[in-house]
C-alpha cells in the first residue's frame, strides 16, 4: 500500500509544472474562411497602414524654424497731395523687418502739412455743438482727434463743432482710392529665407537649396510647375495661388497666409527633403458685412518748415500683411518604435481568435454539429476544499 504524499509536497510541485494550451482544429469552410480573412485584414493593417503608410518603423521629430524676408520693387504715383513720387522698399514696407511676417503698402489716404494747432473737430456724437456751453474744456475721447478747448466753432457754413487742440487739419475721412494708388505693388517680389532644424536627428537645411546660386536668384520667380525651388515670390502670384485678385484686395488691404511645409523622410537621400509652399487668405471677405474690412495702419513723416515749426504728413496706409507659418515632421528608422508598432499590431491577431470563438459558440446554441466544439472547448470539474486544507494551503502560500 502506497503512502499518501503530504499536501505541502503537492503544493511545491505545482511551481515546477508547465502547462500548455490545448488546440482544437475545427474543419469548417465558413469559420476557416472568416478566420483567414480577418487575419489578412490585420496583416494588411500592420504592414500597409502602420508600417508603410504611417511609417511606424520611424522615430519622429517636429521642425524648429527661422524665417526672414526681403521685399523688392518700385512704384510711381502722381497725386495732388504729393505730386510725382517714386516709392521704393523703404517707403512701402512697414516696419522694415518683422518676425515671420511682412507688410506691403498698396493704397493710402494722405493728410499733408499737419501742425500742432486748433481746429474744429469732425462732426459726430460728443463733438457737435450750438454754443460754448456744449463743449467741455480739457475733455478728450479716444475716438476723437484731440483735446477740447471749450469753444464752439464753425466746421462748415451750416454745422458747428467743438474746437480741439490737435494735429490740424484733421485726418481726411472717406474710402481709399479705387483703383489703389500703388497698383504696381502686384509686381513686387519677396525673397523668403527659411532655415529649419530637426534637433533629434541633428539635421539642418534651408529653402535655398544647394543648386541655387546668385545668378539663378537674380532671375528666378516661383512657379509651382516650372520653377518650384525658387524662394522668390511675386505678390500677384501669391494672391492668385490663394484664389484672390491682387488689385481688388489691394484697395482695402487684407491678410495672406504663406505656409511652408517640411515633411522629410530621413531614411532617403537628403536631397528629397524640400519645402512645399501653399497660400491662402486669412482675412475674411464678406460682401454683405464690409464694416472695418481689410487691413490698414497709420504712420506719419515729420518735417521742419522754413520757420522751424514741426509739420507732418499723416498717411493712413492700406496694404497686405503676409503671415508665414512653417511646420513639418521628420522621421528616421528606429528599432524601438518598430518593435512597439509590430507588437501592438500582432496583438490584434489575438482578437481574430476571440471573434471566431464567439461566432462558433453562438452557432453551437442553434446548431447541433457545433455543440461538440462547445463540449470539447470547456470541461467542468467540481473540486471541494475541506476547511483544514484550505486554511493550510493559504497559510503555506503566503
């Protein structure tokens, strides 16, 4: 008669046991076809989308960028206020340099020969009067042009307004000229110099590509079809690329967006990493609601007259502001993201078994042939612990 092994021996032996999964092969045209089809879908997703299309085998980095601009062009105007005048880059680029943007003057209203003196305020709420009692000395409003002196004076033969201490004569009111005074601005060109860096990969490049030299820059103009590598852009072409008419936009001004996209696959040759340019209008164009439309700024040019008194020419300038945005992503092979994406994809293959098992078990409820699979898949065993053995097992385990 063999002696029974102590309970603790069986417990110790269980730590040295190895168990494996029992595999059942179901010969079914329906389930087998579905199983292979789902496997194919998962494999195509892993290889086609994750690895090839989404480049899941690469580590990625975002771009760091620097942009500078240089505008060139000359325009000629002949007005009653300024006479015959040449406008060069120092006149129409205001301010001379900005970060990731530039402004080009295209139209203007001019108020010449202003001096610090007294004159009648423009008619409007708070300025129209009938006597001096309607004007408050020292009152100034940010929506008016100066500080009231307390006197009510004639603005015209039929209208009186409060006198103000201001730059007189006051700024001319009215719509800007149409067509715009600087209509020749459509032929101005801008050189956009853009340097980018992907610090994770120690990769640097600029949009003036290696084959571009001084003689090439002196004559090239960007064209998406014939000359896509030229970093010099004609303002009219930028507006046309955005679906806008430059002359129409130049009357009241507006804001244009220039996007430079650097998407680089650093597993390929460095020469294939080139910028892609796109253009669009940022300022909203609404024919039905044209209040404060466009874009304008005010600036003045100061002089001393013959007697030494300071005078100025006030200019309300309308123009187009160009905002330059640089974005992009670079990728390069790295074993870590490769294994992570492949591992995550292979984990989806486990879902194929779950789906097929669920279908077969569902079918077994209404199909007697599938009940055999259900019986072989699960075995139910009843096992009872005595109170003492349960207590000893738990105590020994901990």
